[in-house]
């Protein structure tokens, strides 16, 4: 999956910006196109409003304002404040970067920031409300969506996350939310899958638990569990299991699952 350089802008006229958004509302159907934005949905996502921007960048390319090869500048914005801060601009996408290679990470930081400056210029020229805006800040570091994953005692599958899989060793639940590898399914149905404890336990390595986007699974399941909310689910499960394994003097791969589940429920986690 592509890496991203996030940024924010200041000096945006909120009223004019939102008037333009309302005059030309974008939906998730509008994400399609330009190669990496070709996506599979269930159809229910297509007509939903999306805080999506692409047209200003296409206009900038056509006018020669930004380089012709920057056709993948597009994406979402988060919010615009009363003070004129346009935040969470997720517009820059850098394919074919190896997130485990320091040279690639350096190249990505430099190229991503270069493209962000072009994106700011395109917005200043072609997005109402941004005429006097300027770059406020970059994200702290390059955003990497995938690198290595463990080979776990159970590796989640695409069918698991798409078909509401249930597991006896569940440590939490996560909704039907898949974002990546050409699939976009939004959590609008109430459907969810269980996150199994075994997906946190690597094969062949003792006394180790792994949480976050590196838990065991295939590409489609990764597009679900990489989301920050699911990382929180696996992180809480790993933390509770680690504490109980020490208390009971049991290795993590043999920890008493019902004890882990009872503690998670006591903490307010939903596991079923």
C-alpha cells in the first residue's frame, strides 16, 4: 500500500471552502479512477458523502501549474476550523516504498513533502477559500500502511473480516471496515468480526506477543486490522494477556484465555 505524507494548511476561508464543498459534494464513487484509486465497494458506500478532493489537482496538472506526472494527488481532508486551519490533508500517496528500508523512507519524506508543496499551490489556485492559505505543518513522519507481519498461530483471512468470523479466543471485535488493496467497505451495517488472541501469538518464538498492524493475516484482513481502532483492540488484548501470563506464570502461547477475556470485559471491552 502507498505511503503518505500528511499535512495541514492555515489561512483558509472556512465559509467559502464549505460553500464549494456543498456546491460540488463528492461521494465515495468519486474515488474511482487514476489507477490506484480503482476500488471495489459493496455498493452501499458509493453514494455516501466523502470529504474528497481531486478536481483542483487535475486542473493544476492540465494548466501546467504542477508536474504532469503528479496525477495521483487526491484524497481526503479532515476538518476546517473557525480559525481557518484545514487539517488532516491525506492527499500525497507514494507507491513502491519499502517501509523497512531507511533509504526508501528518506526518499519518501523528501518526495512526499515536495508533492505536498505542489498540492498547496493547486489548492490556492483552484479551491475556493484557499487563495490566501499556506502550509501549516507536515505530519511528524511518513505514514506507512504496511511492512512485515508475523506468521501467527492463526492468520486472519479476507473471508474472516468480510463474513463476520467468530472465534472462541476473541479478545475484541472490529466492524466491517476494510480500507486498502483496492477494497473500500465502510462500517455502516453493524456487522463485525472477532479478533482472535491467536493472531497475536507468533509461531516459533516464545514469550512474545505482537499487537497492531503486524498481527497475523493476509492482505485483505490487513486492510482491516491495520486501522488504528483495531490496533487499539489488539493492543489492549496483548497488554491484558501479558499481565495475566505473568500473574499465572504461564507462557503467552499457553495463557488461560477465559481469564484474559474476563479481565477485558471487566475493563469494558466488548469481545462478543
